[in-house]
C-alpha cells in the first residue's frame, strides 16, 4: 500500500462485540430485562433517529488504529500539497478522496436494505403483532384457556334447567364441561405445535439477525475509520491551507475549492451513512430483543399456561369426585338411619305381638269343645253305620250263596265236556 494512499486494508473476519447479549449491549439500547415469573412481554423502546455526530461515538476506534490513521493522513497531506494543483496527479488525488470508502458505503447500503425488510417482516408476519403466526396462536390459546376456565363455568354441580326454569339432568353440566375439555384437546395440541414452529422460526430469524449484525459491525468499523480519516484530513488540510495562503494565495484557493470541498463532502457522506448504519443496527437489535421476548412468552405459554389449565381441570375433576363421594356418603347415612328406625319399629311391633300371644291360651276353648263334639258325633255315626251294615252284608251273602249254587251245575257240565274231549284225543293219536 502506498504511503500516500487513504484506502484501508481489506477487512478481516471480526466478531461483533454486540453480537451476543452476554458480551455487550448494542449502543443506545437498554439492557435486556430478566425473565419475570409472570407471563409479561416487554418490548424494547423504538429506535430513534441517530445524529451523525453520535454515530461516530457509537463505533469506537482502538488507539493503535488511530495512530496508523494519523500517519496515513500526514503522509497523504504531504504528498498532495507537494503536487502542482493543475497537474493530473493532483486531480487523481482529489478523485481518490471522492471515492474514499465507496465500497463500504455500498456494502452498508446493501445491509441497510436487508435490515429494512426485517421491521416490515416483523410487522407483517413476526414479532409481537396480532397478525403474526405466533401472536395469532397465543391469542387462540388464551381464548381456549379462558373458555375452559372452571371458575367461569358457573355451578358445575347444579342441574340443567329447561328454558332456565325446569331442572333436568342432574350433573349434566359437569359432564358437559369434561366433554368440552376433551374435545378441545386436539385444538390445543395444534396451537402448541404452531407455537413451537413459530418459536423455531423466531430462533432462525435471530440467528440470521446475529450474522447480519456481525457483517454490519465490520462495515461500520471501516466507515468509522474512513470518517476519522476525513475528519483529520479536513483539520490538517485547513491548517495547511491557512499556512500556504500567506505565501501562495492561488495555490491555497485551489486546495480549498477542489480538495477541501471534496474532503468535507466525503466526510459528510461517510457520517450520514454511518448514522444510517448505526440506526439500522439498533433497529435490528430491537427486532432481536422482540423475538427473544416472544420466544420466552411461547415457552411460558406452552409450559406454565398449559400446566395451569390441566391443574385446574384436575382440581375440578377431584372436586367433582369428592362431591359425588359426599353425596353417596350422605345418602348411605340416610339409608342407614332409616334402616335402624324401621328395624326398631318392626322389633317393637313384633315384641308386642309376642307378648300378646304369650298371655293368651294356646287353643281356644270353643274350638276345643267343638272338636270333642265332632269326635263324639263321628263315633256315633260309626256305630250306627255298623248296625245298618249287618243287614246289608247278610243279604249280600245270601244272594251270593244262591248264585254260587246255580253256577255249580254249569261248572260240572263244563268239566265233563273237558274230560270227554281228552279221551278222544288219546284214541286218535294211538297208531295201533
């Protein structure tokens, strides 16, 4: 590199000291708030305009680099003031001032264009707006949680009322609430999945933002060095022109009109671009902080909020079970009391009947007398029957004896015929 040149060496990869929140905060921004215990999202303050004078202080230059830059200014100034103001070499030096840091200005402008898209994207599809995917998912989750809040369901143990007047279906409100919770599980799971996807997208955006900040920080550092060169060249050239003006007014006029004008114009352009870059850097850091707050909010929503909802449902279910057990115990106590009372009444009634029975005779006297009368009448009837039966049996025996006598003649005849038949059968069977 020639000693009289104002061009800086090619940038080396550097780490942005504000790239990580742990190392250094971006200039002009407040420190990151620690995560509160409640679900509170704190958006950083919007970025205000950055004056060119403040932009110089935002990007410091190490003392070693300042010494090198001062040497470059002195070498360049000695070389340019020694040239003929009307020569081509002088014109080339003036033109070099006009092109001072042009590549870094274009690089910074390119980063600024990309940075400009970040706030627009944050307003349309990211960040903390209700139109974003994450914001919409958080809104849906809040609606579901409020809709399933047991404290907002009224008395879950009271029966339903037809037209608000006639009760029917005891316990239906509690059953309907748990049915509603079960039917909402799929939608809650979908919302949580969408929140996780949005959280991953925000983390990817922050990774890209961090890389953009590293690149922009390197470019801002070179722009700051060029602005430092222009400023000190302006101061040194003004003093040199004042010294030359006493001896060579014409030469001093050319240096003032051509070279000093170009130096101040370039200094103004460099500071303006540096201010724009610093403001873009701060705006990008605001987006990063918004994303970090939203990531923490999503983390709380998917853990604390869902756990609180499930705890509320579990408590409601436990209270319902306890209410059911209490009702059953009350009913059982009532049944036991009624059973004891009815048993005592039965015992009292039965004891009275037993005592009455014990005091009375085993068999009624009238019944016993009637029984003996029936026995005597029966014995008399038997005696009368026997007397009457004697005559009847005598007549029957006489009639039977007469019939038997008549049948004997017939029997003898049949017997004789049977004997004669046997003798004939023997003669027929004899072969001789």
